[in-house]
C-alpha cells in the first residue's frame, strides 16, 4: 500500500514549510527512518525521515516550494506495487520500414518499482519501452538500454556532472546553492576530501569580503536578496515590536566578584567557562524566585512555565537563531558551559535540530564581546522578557564615598507589560545584580 509523504507539522504554530531539497530521487529505494528531504520551518532547518520502506514515487513538489502542513508531496510505494504510465503507441518504432497511418491509441501500462528506479537512474522515458505484456519489468528496461544507441539521450554540461559527482554533505550542497557556489571550486576538509558545511561557509565569507571591498570603490546602489531564515526573523521581530507592549529597565552591576568567581572556577574545570555561562546560571537562579519573568502571554492569559529553559541569541550569516538550554537551573556549571558551546557551534553551521530551538521560556542576548556598553532587545514571543547584556568595562564609581575604578556590567531588561509589571521587573533585575555582585549567594 502506498504511503503518503507529507509536509510535517514541527511546531504548534507552523502553517507551512519550505522544501529545500530532496535527499532521494524519484524511483530510488528508501528505508524507513532514512533521511528523505530537507525542509525549513519558521524555526529551523531539519531533515524529514521516511515513514516506510519502499520506492519513492510521484514527487509533486520542487525545492523552493512553500507547502502547507499536511499536504502530500510524494508517495512511497511498496516493492511489490507497480506504478502506471500512459504510453502513446504512435511514438513506438515500427516493426518494418513502412509506417502506416493509424489512429493514435492511448494504452495504460504498469511499471514495476525496480523498472521505474532503473529508468530514473538512466534518465529514460518509459513511454519508449515496449513491454512484453501489459507491465514494464526490469528485463524490458534492460533490453531497451542494451539496444539503445550508446550516445546519451541528452547532453549534460561538465559543471553539472562535476557538481553531482563531488563528494559533499547535504547541508554543504544546500549552502553552496544558496550562495551560488560551484562545489567543484571548493576544497573539502572532510573524510576523503568531502566538502562540509564549514568549507562552504568559509568560501562564502571570503567572497562576501571581496564583494564588500569592491563595492567600496563603486557608486552603484545594490539590493540584497534575503534568505528565508532572514525573512522569518523580520516577520517575528516585527510582529513582536508591533503587538507586544514593551517596557525597559536598566541597572549596572559591579562585576568584580563575578570575574573572580570565573577565575577560581576555571582552575578546577577543563571546560572553558565564559561570562555568559555565569550569567546564564545567575539568571536561572533569579527566575526561580520570580516565575512571572519565566512566564508567557497565551490565549489572553498569563501562563507560568514549569521549566526554566533559557535561550541564547546567536547571530548567524543569514539571520538570528535562539537555541535553548533546557532546564538551565538544573545543570552544573561545567555541563551548562559545554551545552552552550555545542549549541553555538551547531548554530554557526546550520546544524540545530528542532528540539534545540523549542520550549524557550526566557532569552539572553549578549553583545558585550562587540564592545557594546548597553542596548535594548526585542522580546522573543511568546516569552515575557529578554535580558540584554553589554560589555564589562572599567569605570570610575563611588565606593564608600570615594572614587574607585571598578569593572561594571550593564543589564537591560525588556518586559511584556501584559505579563510583568514594573515593580516585579525591578525586583527581578535587582536580584540579578545582587547575585552578580555576590555569587556566593548562589551556593
């Protein structure tokens, strides 16, 4: 029995998905659980696995198509299940040299899955194959191929052959296509010289830098085409800014003790500990005390989440993603740091899973590494708040009435006024500052 391949729903709010590429060809044998196609939702790029074993058939969607959730895009046929084609007998070769004028007759001919797969592999038009009976079998196709002229039925460019035969991962192929790069021009760093996603990103970055450099000497105004992930970011943040009643609170914290905590902790751990890791730990502790900040606005009511899952805003080449560290408050510092690094690395090469992007309850955006002193961030809906972190800088402040140079950190909290009022937000931010200035309170 045929199994429909549909556009899956990978999120509660997902309505459509974009087909990026087929990982199998029509007529190819697939196994249950084997990657079948790559799609992009409003959150992440994922591979969709086959739900049954058989022959991939009746593909009706092309790469780049935006497809409603639940719509059939192909079928998987059982290995004993023939497909059918309509053969125009007027196109068949005559048995002798005399062509008689006969009326055109349309005959429906069955095709076995194996015959169909061989035909796809050889780019063969099955209407040209004359079966021994009412079904085209493997022997019929092989006999036709043996009798056919050795000259290819249609020419294929050398670049097309090169790209198809180049050893590369599916993500590398997708990235090369998005950046208009030829795979045979890229040196691979993977096993046996295979091209990886990072290889493509490196070449794309180099070409972008060359393009920017050349544009500096040109007066021509250019329009930049944006990727689907950038468009999704634009839609989500525009919706947040125009529908969520934001308000903002800012405070400064003396980060001297935080810095010493990091130095002391690093001595006992192999995993590199960053200020972001410490601030994730601090934020999780504060959220335990103020559950409203870990809540959301949903169905015209405030919903308090039962887990603390902090998302970390990560800039990538084609937009912004927010991978989530699930149960942040339950993780030891070393495990939290390891998880953060893995998620950032995966984000940079486009290898985040849907689970990595789901169920966030609070977000941190850190631009301190860019030298930004302070900024305000847009809330990631349906979350109630986002914390923006600036750089840690030495400034002169008053200590016991005397000027003193201290390492200061700015924090700006953006809140949804439907969930959080100003007083609760201020108490939460003050607690954050107290934890930063005295990390031993967390022990």
